[in-house]
C-alpha cells in the first residue's frame, strides 16, 4: 500500500513539473510575442494624428492596446502567484 502511495505521489510530482514547464514555455512565448508590440502600437497610434485612417483601423489599434494591457496583467498575476 505504501509503495502505491509513493508511486502515485511521484507521478503527481511528474505531472506538476510537466505543467509548470508548459506554463513557463507559454509565458515565455507570450512575453516574446508582446515584446515589440507596445512600441509598434505606440508608433502606429502616433501616426493616427498625421493621417486620417478609417475608423476600423482606429478600433483595431484600441483593441490591440487592450489586449496588450490584459496580457501584461495576466503575466504579472501569474508571476505573483
């Protein structure tokens, strides 16, 4: 019985390590994906004043700004536990 429990605990630890590694890889991917986006988004937004883009472009930029803010918030919460 004790051997079964130890085996189960070892398996649970392997599963936890697997998911921790998966989350770390996902966080690294997300960080990489949004690494240059804030700068590019700021540049795109500043060009709105010089050009008269369609409202769809303005909406898209606002949507991107919201997504970046949400991703940063999610990553911060995940890091803080």
